[in-house]
């Protein structure tokens, strides 16, 4: 009888400990929500954009991949002694997310969130057993939007590729067509290959699908690699085919073939075709192997015992690592809600509407962007002015875009992205130091110098990022300083400054350089009124 009582006490104690362990797990998970809330809100906004509209499905699929992999991790009766590596991974994740919250950069918060989830897996199952459950966690990266400065560079390059291949297809039907940047000129009609046609709208979902496909595919590892690496070029080629088909249809039946339902329908057809081609590729690779598997067994879609595996997620016993995590999450959440929200400094400045149009012999004429281009630019204020000087052989175009928050929203669009989209070829980009004299004081200005050309027309371009008193030339450098200043100086504003002049026929480049230097000598001193240091 005493033996039975003893056994009952052990069982009851074990269940009590298990119950406490589950509560600790759920408590830590709940405390993570306010820590990552800023990133979660940003994700919801990003998922409203067509390129990332597949985002809500990613966590569901990731959960399936995770539960599926759990079937290969058997329970253990031994105490789990390697939980601390997961705890320290989570501490790194919390540091990353704290930086994102302080700097108000939601992308950094979401990156930290995925690292935190990976650490939670390692802590819950132990590093040795949890390491094999990486597939579901890694798949979560497909729900994250690309940083905007990477997105715009990638989108622009894909637009060029899609345009070139699409135009080649149109020409194969003996249809006269001219490609000007991202504009396909059919004579009567012109088609703009915009961001929506770059292929990114289908690229991200297809990449996600190829990842899932490679994980579930039952075959040699090199087959899985082929499925993964095929997805990106396949999507771009199929999207180029779509653009070419639209061009042929527009030439034959009118511009309405490129608009409305038909345009969207063609997009879904291309997405479905990409998925179908990946399936066919998998079948072909199976058939080429010495002992091919039955078609039904090629993809492992086993949904059995998922409920049982889900129950194991909540099957925890208390551990020092889990208790430490609960304490850290409680303290961090209390700090976030107890400390007044950090206010960011909005440095005083004048609107560009007050920028002078006449000074030092320069006479300016203000210009305004097309509303569509202005929307893509996303600037809080901008200046576009053409200045002429009686002593100069050609005018100078001054463009400045000012942003209040470089850490949120679309951010600065580099001229390396914008200029080529207008049909200009950009070459010989290099850094150059311009020696100026501002109000009698010498000043060095670091700029990016480039020659752009369209047909026989050539222009000289200088541009730089003017950010909180810093003169920067690199996209990544500008982004790094934006993060630093947001965290340290509570400043998130910044600008892009660009000047352009035409290189006249027979005019040496050095003369155009002197013209821009002349203009900057007279203009740079006026910028601090509009771009605060």
C-alpha cells in the first residue's frame, strides 16, 4: 500500500511539474507579443502589398513543416540538459529586437522574432534534439518583406530582364517594337513595365513553394537543390513570357488587353504554370533515377499524428533556462511599457516651396513630378528645379527629396534605381571629392559621379545622401547611419540630393564638371535651411 502511495506521489509530482513547465512556456510566449508587436504590425501592413500578399499563409505552412519534422524527434525519458544554448540564442534575438524597437525599424524587430522562435525550439527540446527542427522556422523568412533599398534595386534589375526578354518575344512575331528603359513602345501603344510586372509579385510565393517542395520531396539531395535554384530564373522567364504575350495581344486587339481582369488573370496563370513546371521537373528527375519512386510517394504529404505532435509542444517540465527566460521576458515587457515611449526629434526646417529661384546669376524654374511618380517616390517634401546661368552653356537640374522617417516607409530611392528606368544607361559611377568655397570657407563635398546616356544624348550626374549633417555616397552606409542616429540621436530624417547637366555635342566632360561645381559652389550653402544638420 505504501508502495502504491509512493508511486501516486511521484506521478502527481511529475504531472505538477509538467503543468508548471507548460505554464512557463505559454507565459514566455505571451510576453513575447508586446516585445515584437511593432514588427507584427509592420508585417500586417506589408502583407497588404501584392508582392507579399502570400505572407499570412507562411506561418501556417511553417507550422505544418515543424509538426512534420517532430515525428522524427522521438520523446526522451532522460533529463534534457542542453537547453541553455537556446536561451542564449533568444537573448541575442531580444537584443536585435530591442535595437529595432529603439531605432523604429520594424524589419529588424521581425528578424529578431524569427531568431527568438528558433531559440525557443532549442530551449524547449534541447539543442541536440531541436537542431533537426530547423526547416519550419527557416521557412518563416518568406513572410518577411525585403528591406526597401534592396527591394528597389532587385525590382529594377528584374524589370530590365523582363522587358528585354518580353520585347524579344514580341519581335519574334515580326512586330516592330522599341524598348526605352522599361517602356515598351509599340507605336500606337506604350506599355510601362512597372514594379508589378517585374516578377517580384510571383517570385516570392514561388520561392516559398519551391522551398516547401524541396523539403517534402523524397529523392536525392541534389534533386532538392535543383528545385530550389530553378525557382527564381523560372519565375523571371515565365513573367517575361507574360509581358511578351501582353505586348502581342495589345498590338493585335488594343490596350485593354494590358489592363483589368485579363492582366491579373494572366498573372495567376503564370504563377500556376511555374508551380506546374516545378512538379514536372520533379517527376522527370525521379524517372531519370535508377530506382524511381511511385508518383504518389514522390511528395511526402503525411498529415497523420499532427495533433499528437502538437500536444508535445506543450509537454514541458520546468527548467532553469525556462525560468530564466520567463524572468527576462517579464522584465523586458515591464521596461517597454513602464518607460515613456521615446519621442523622436523633428529638426526645424523650411519647406522647399521657399527655396530661392534666383541667386548668383542662376535663374530657376520649378518643375513638378507626375502624381504616379510622386507616389512611388514617397518623399515628405521634394524640390525639382531647372536652373540656367548666362555664363553657362547648359542648364543644371536640381532635385532634392526629403524624408522625415528613413527607418519606416519606402525610404530613399537611389538614382541608380530611378535613372535607368527612364531609359538612360548609367555608366562610370565613381566617388569624387568636389572642392568648394562656401561663404569664403573651403568645404569638401563627396559625391557619386556618373555619366548617363540615351541615344546620342549624354548627361553628367552628381548625387549624394545628405543625412543629419553627414555627406554620404553609399546606400548601405546611409542605411547604417540611419539606424545609428535613430537609436542615439533620435533623428530619422534625411535627403537625397541630385544635380544633372547636359554634356553638349563636342563639349569635354571636364567643362560639364566645372558647370556643376559652379552651381554647387553657389547652392550648397543654402541647403541647411531645408535639410537640417
